[in-house]
């Protein structure tokens, strides 16, 4: 019995685990108390069994048994209360875990939505960058077109000035040629009149002198007059006439189209300043090559400008 009491006192004095669960400690303690109770009951039975045993030992064992039973019942009640608390805690833990799963699901959805939103923002950013680049390119193209327009305007102004000067020179040359032609006509008319007067004088002299011409009285003068009449215009006159014909041909070449040689020049190409008629330049632009008929430089409709003679 003393050994059993010592065995009972040893668990009571032992310190419970600091990190263990309260329910497990109570269960282990209850099992230990029940084992001690069975050991005391067996010891009490053994104590009563032999004859001549004293009543004091039995009573002491009975009191110990009752004390242990009371302690066991107390521990059982505490265990039931702890189990109820554990059950409530378990339910709350299950609810918390369910709520945690819901929150985790919501978190996953939020992450997916955030990822999708990031993709959409990235797409918008790329679209904005592309639009900004396109706007920069359009601005650069517009600036280039403006510079090209200004350059073409300057070139066209220069072409108009040169064309005006060329027209003025051609008009001056044409007027000079017309004046020279008028002078030649006047000279020819005077020579013709002089020839007619000489013929009249010759006929009159022959009629008055009985067929003897005064020209034959001066053979050298008569010969020279006959040669002049037969030769026609003088070398100076022929040279002047040839010069006029050459100038007229040159003027016609300057005014006529270099392609067809039939129509007058009506348009000029701003890139190379060559002039042609409208029909020939339209035919050149409508072809696949689209080149200037003179210098073979590439041209476009915007390069063709009107020229007014």
C-alpha cells in the first residue's frame, strides 16, 4: 500500500508538459488515477484476505480508495468540460478554415483579375506608344511635306521667272526677226522697182535710139546690170535671209514639244525643268516607268506644272 501511495504521489508531483494539449494531459492523468485505483482495490482485497488482519489497515485503504474515486470523478468532469471546449474550438477552427478557403479563393480570383488588368494596361500602354510613334511619324512627314512644298514653290517661282525671261528673249528675237524680214521685204521691193525702172529705161532708150540700147554703148555697165538681174538677191541679202530662216527654225524648236514636234509646250516638270505638251507628258505619266522623256528622271503628277506662253 505504501508502494502504491508512493506510485500515486509520483504522478501528482510530476510537472505536466509545457507544450502538450490540455485534453491529452487530463486523459493521461485520468488513466493513471484509474490504474492507481485498481491497484488500491487489489491491495485492499489482499489486505482483507489474510486472517487476523487489523481493521485499521482496511479502513485506511478504503479512505484512500474513496479519495482516489473522488479525484477520478473530478478529473472526469474536468475532462468532459475540456472536451466540450475542444469541440467548440474544433467547430470554430473548421469555420475559420472554411472562411480561410473562401478568402484564399477570393485572393486567387483577385490575383487573376489583377493579372488580367495588368495585361490590359500593358496592351493599352503599347497601343499608346504605337499611337505616339505614329503621331511623331505623321508630324515628321507633315514637316517634310511642308518643306518639300516650300521648295517646290521656290522652284516653280524660279521656273516662272526663267520662263518669263525666256519668253521675253524669244519675243525680242521674234520682233527683231520680223523687223529684219520687213527690211528685207522693203529692200526687195526697192530692188524690184529699180529693176522695173531699168527695164522701162532700157525699153525707152531702145525705142528712142532706133533699137540701139545705151547699155550696149557701155558694155561693162550693161554686163553688170544683166548679171545683177540674172543673179537675183545679193550675197548679203541671201545671208540675211538664211539667218532669218535659221532663227525661225530655232524659235520653232524652242516652242514646239521635243517629243511630238507638233504641239506647243504647255507644261514644265518641276524636278528637271524640261517642258513638253500636255498630251505627251500625260502619256509619259500614264506609263509604268513614269520618267522624263528627256533626262529619264522619275516624275509624278505633282511635278507637272502649267506654263503660259
